[in-house]
C-alpha cells in the first residue's frame, strides 16, 4: 500500500510541475518567439500596409 501512496505523491508532484511551472513558461516562450518573428519580419520587410 505504501508503494501506491508514493506513486500518487509522485504523480501529484509531476502534475504540479507541469501546470504551475512548465505550461506558463512554454506559453511565454511561444508568444515571445512569435512576437520576435513578427518584429524581425517588420524590420526586414517594413511595417504592414506600406507595400504596393
């Protein structure tokens, strides 16, 4: 029975790590990477609406 309790505690720690730390960090990285991509594309090609 102790093995089951240890496994549940380990699963809870893993779940909390994923939801409290990893998900927000990955979200910030994705949004920041997208913003950087847009910023660099505007540096190279100019702001939107200036073509033609």
